[in-house]
C-alpha cells in the first residue's frame, strides 16, 4: 500500500540591504477618540521604506523602517471629499522617527528602539512602537512547516492588552502565498466629561472596547516579505459612568490596505 505524506512549507521573513517601499492606507469611519471625540471619516496615506540591517541570524534579525510620505485627510461633508489635515512630514517624523526592529525570521517581534510616547494625532492602531506589528511584520508564522488549510494563533501586545490573531494558510495564488486572518482585542480606558482620555483618578466614565476583524495577507516566499495585505476591523465601545450606568455606545470601522511598491 502506497502511503502519501503531505509536505509543508517553512515561511520566513528576509529583508536585504536593498530598500523596499510599502504604500499603506488606513481609513477610519465612526467614533474616533481624538480631539475630544470626532465622528468624521479620516484617512491616512503613508509610504514606508524598509531596509534589512547586516548581521544577525534567523533567531535575531534587524530591520530599519522609516516613513517617507505621510498624509492625514478628513472627510468634508459639504464637498463630499477628503481634505488634507495640516501636518507635515517632519512633524510626523518627530513622533515616528526611523526605527530598528529586532525579530525572528518567523516574524515574532523581539524588540524595538522606537520611543514610547503619545502623539497629538494618535489614532487607533497607529503608535510609534507598533508600526512594524501593523505593517511589514503583520503576519507571524509558526517556526515549522505549514500545510494548506492549517491554522495557528499568535498575539501582539498593544498597550495593556493583547491582539489575538488566528491565521490560516490558504495556498498559492497569483499575488503570492495567501494567508487569512481573524483578530480580536478587548481593552478598557477612562475619559473625562469632555470625552478626553485620562487616568482613572480624573475620569468621569469608563470605556470598554471590543474589536473583531478579518483580513488576508499575500506573502512572497522567494523574497521573504509581504507583498499585499488587507484587514477590516469593527470596534464597539460601551461608555458607562463610574457608578456603572450606561452613557453611550460607539462604533468604529477601520480598513487597512498595504502593498509593496517593488524593489
């Protein structure tokens, strides 16, 4: 009797000394916790330049990333179009400077030299310490070969909570090896009477948020990098008084798109 054994594929990241460019677009539709809370759609367009750094091994690799273009746009209901928000690239680089991320070839992030600081235009998911997590190292592989339809889980820590991911290897497509993602996150915070985030001792209300999302990532095995990724996440926040009385319910849809520009 002939036995047939499935042979899996071992995937891993590899960034060489030649820079790689990514275009990233993130759209927000719903309640956004900035400037006391706004409900105008926002859109971020940015370009990232990613370059591998010499030395290291599969166990400990390093990659340099920097923002080369950045544009924040706000939807204008009168003109029915997006208008640029007045923030320049140099101002963005002050809060998102060039960053070195240390990672395993599987995509597991080990360290970053990004500064942990709040930014005046802070948006959900966009934080100096987590730019790599959300973009060119979005997908984390098992450290063993995987077969089509195989699933695995991993998590990334954002602030005081974890984002839990479930990944499934779909198989080879024209754009690359496809992986489907599911993600979930739960966290809470506090805000004052003007809906600004504050420490608990200054709070007028507690905000409990749950996020669920799905997406797909296309990965080039030969080059060792993501070539395209899309993710849509829906968040629901329950605002309750410190006495436990319901105050408001908010929703936010976040749409993420990233594509390699070659190189």
